[in-house]
C-alpha cells in the first residue's frame, strides 16, 4: 500500500443504543487519525440515542431503518418489523446484502463486540484483515448458547483485542486449548474533558437526602432487583435515602412492579435512557453499580473522573479501576453486601471523605492517547501484511 494512501477501515455494529460498546466505537471514530484512516461504520439498524453522534467525517451506512423511523400505525409497524427481521437474518449468511449497500472494499474490518463477529468474518471482502473486540465475561450464563459459535469465530480473526485483562484471563482459564490470534489488552478511552463539560449542563432537582445514582440498561444481570431489595430494607430501618436509575431495557416493567410491591416507588426512581446522564452522576452523593457481571464498564471510569464515591460489585474489569476503600468500595453480588455498603456510605462520613480525597488525582489513571496510538498501530500493521 502506498504511504500516502489512506487506510480504509470498516466498523460493523448492531445499532447505537446507549451503552459502553457504543461509546467505545464513538471514541475510536472521533480520535483515530483522519489523515491516516478513511473510516466507515455500518450499522445493522440505524437505531438508538447515539445514532446521530457519529462524527461528520465518518461515512455511515445501515442495513435497515431504526425503530425511530418505523410507522406509528401498529399494523404497518408489525409488518415493517417482520420485514426487518427477515433482512437482518438473511444478511448474517449473505454478505452480498451489506456489500451492495457499502459498495466499497476495506483494508481492515472491525467487530467491536461478539454480536457482529459473524458479519465481519463472513464479509464478501476476503482480502481485508479482520479485528475482533471482546468486552465480556465468557462465563456469564447468557453466553452459554453463544459459546460454541464464539469459540469457533475467535481463531478466525487476524487480530483480537480484549477490553480488560480480566476478560482475557477468564477466557484463557476457561478454554485453555483455544487458539487465540495475535492479541492485546486495550482499555477503553475516557473523554475526560467532555464528561466534565456535560456534567455541568444542568443541576437535577434531587431530594434533600443522600442520593445514589446508577446508569445501566435494565437487564437482569445488572442487579437492580437486588439493589432495590437492599434499598427497601434500609428505608424500613430508617436510613432515609433516594436511588435514581438511568437506563431502559427489558426489565423495566418487572422492576416497576417490584417497586410497587416493596412500596418504594417514590424513593427508587427510574429516569429512562438519557443521552447525558452525567449531571445526575455528578450531583448525586454516591454511585452504585450492582451488576452480576461486567467487562470494563465505562461508566465506572466516567464516575471516577467526576470524583464520585463508588460502590461496585467486584466483577469483570471493575477491580482494575477501583482499589477497595481507597478510590471506591468493592462488594460481592449479594443483596446483604449492597445493604451494608450503602449503610456504610450513608453513616461513615470519614470513609467517604477519604475516598473523595483520593479521587482528586484520578486523571493520572487514564491515558487516552496511549489507547488510540495502540489501536492505530494495530490497524496500520495489519493493513501492510
């Protein structure tokens, strides 16, 4: 490849709902050297709160419309959804569908998460180099039906990136005979200045009591059902406080029913999915992550940047960011431990004060340019092979 020719890079992704992987994709699109790389992102569905956040210098294409663009008529919408499902199903095994839309060939194709391993590996462009990116704990129950395919796909990549050391360690320990391609652990970049600027956008109207904030999709593995049980127990025992949860998902209705049953609908608040959750994180007293499993959760890094005391389950890449009782508080995925930690934060001002003091130099923990340089180096070297 001539030195003066841009390297053509394609990112494939499902959609742009608010989430950690989506933020990783955006950080790469925004910061990879535009003088060196010609970037395209191809979405299965043009859907999600972040779909219009893709930078203008990046070409965006998509296989199907997002739910935001479907008909308001229930019957027509049902037909559109059925047609969309059929097209997406066909595209999994027929690369000509995406090739027809892309009308380009690429030097490097990137799958930023396991859900798009297949489209990248099955690309009609057989000469492109393929990069897989993995952020998840392979032992999480939801992966059980996916494991055979994932284990078959990983060795097919030309290069593999792990989002945390823990993610790689668990995969290697669980499947020691798996033949990994050349690989590297690269942590997610944190847009420090942007986060702090967005956190100043407004001041939420919080009640005059201790407030715990949490940001995540409302899925069972995020542990909000356990957090709510701990919250209700604290309220019953007289430890007055408030919980705000930012996010949406399949568990929303179940959690609302649980809140009614526990009589905490006024103190355990669901705000839905917000494109800017940072003012809520900044102005809360504490942050809590009650997840059963995580990869390298960006929201923990974001919250550290906002210098907010954190309670988090000791899962995934969390202990790579949080040192227990130094810059946060680690617990096991147990309701009793959530209860005890929340009570401790509410009652132990000295512990919280010490954590806040240790967060003042937190910027040193994150080196974004090192991360972007590492990704650029991988893409450049692969394109020359």
